C-alpha cells in the first residue's frame, strides 16, 4: 500500500517582501506529531513558527535553513502516519 504524503509549504504571511526559512526543528526520518513546530520563518516584521497539521515522518527537506522562500513554495515532505 502506497504511503500518503503531505507537502510542507510556505504559508501566506501577508504582504511581505522577504521570507527566510531560518530553522528546521526536525531532521530527516524524525517523527512529527500534530502541532509540532516544524520550521521557523522570519520576515522583515516578525518570526513565524509553522506547526504540522499532520502526524508523520519527515521524508525530505527540499529547502535548507538560511534560504529565502516565497509563499506556497514546497519546503519539505512529510510521510503521513496512520
């Protein structure tokens, strides 16, 4: 049976010029629970922790910490747990 995946994307943080992914809270293969802070994003106005809406394993980190990202950009992939 094929595992389901969830794409971790940059959320809409309003009208901002620059969004930087400053930190991943987990490494590849780590178990993530609903509500866990997965990444931290920083804009010119504030820091934004991004929580996981699902339970699963961090399967892939597509964008590394320190990178500038845009709204809707895929940052990583979560392999969902039952």
